[in-house]
């Protein structure tokens, strides 16, 4: 399990609530619940925290899968 350094963790904040984050396994978790009442969770991929709100993470993943290296067509 990749561990986020304590120095980085001390400056990271939840982009939704602004609260500090704590590492829980392969995720970072907000220390304050969002308006929905749940603490938000953010994945860590290849040692990099993905601090996108859930709705934007889905859109970013979809956009990345739509890209290709083929030639541009007019």
C-alpha cells in the first residue's frame, strides 16, 4: 500500500469540505462530513492522491478514455 508522506498529508485538504485528510488504506478520507452526511473518499493511484470530487472523477475518466493517438480529422 503506498503511503502518503506525513508532510504532504499535512497540507492536503478535501476539495469539497476543505477539511484535512487522513489516509485509510488505499484512500484518503475527509475528516469532516460533506453536506450529504458522508465523509468523502479519494483514491490513491500510483502514490498520487486523486483529489477530484466523485462527479468530476467520473467525467475525467470518461474523457481520458475518449482520447486516442490517431490523426485528427477535419
